[in-house]
């Protein structure tokens, strides 16, 4: 019984680190699409495979596209949920919140590196 519980815990941890992550949205920047307290499911392998500790991509098969809702690290190291508004040269994108007056986004901190992307939001509840 203990081995089964430990195995299930290890499998869940592996899924969270490598494939899927469940997060709760904070702030007003993505209203009305994502309200504060909304549960979102993030696919960590949508754009490629990243190393769990460093976060560096070891394999990438696509880049964020305009309109994708992304979870990424801002240049200040904070986790943000924003929409990819425009891809720029040099593997960077411009990220904007849907609720412009309440969004701290690329208009404030500039373009974001594709390497900063944690994953794509695939489910909102």
C-alpha cells in the first residue's frame, strides 16, 4: 500500500515538473478571459522540453504564436499569465494582458525571451 502511494506521488510530481501544471490566476490583467481565482491548466511541453531545475530548453518544436495565452517568467523573475501579442526578431515576443488598464506587461518591462516561457494555458475553469 505504501509503495502504491509513493509511486502515485512520484508520478504526480513528474507530471507536474515535466508536462502539466495547475495554477490559480491572480490579478486583474487577463479579465474577462481569466479572472482572479480562476484555475488554469498549463501544458509545460507545448513549445518544447525544458530542464526542470534550470528551465533551459533542450528541445523546442514551436514558438509562441499571436493569441496564445502563456505562462512565463517576466524579466523581473515573476510568473505572469499574458497573451502573446506579437513575435519579434531574436526569439522574443511582446506580451499583453487583456485588461490593459490593469496589466503590468511588455509595455512596462519590454519584450520577453522565448526561453522564459513556462507553457501555454490549455484549460481555464
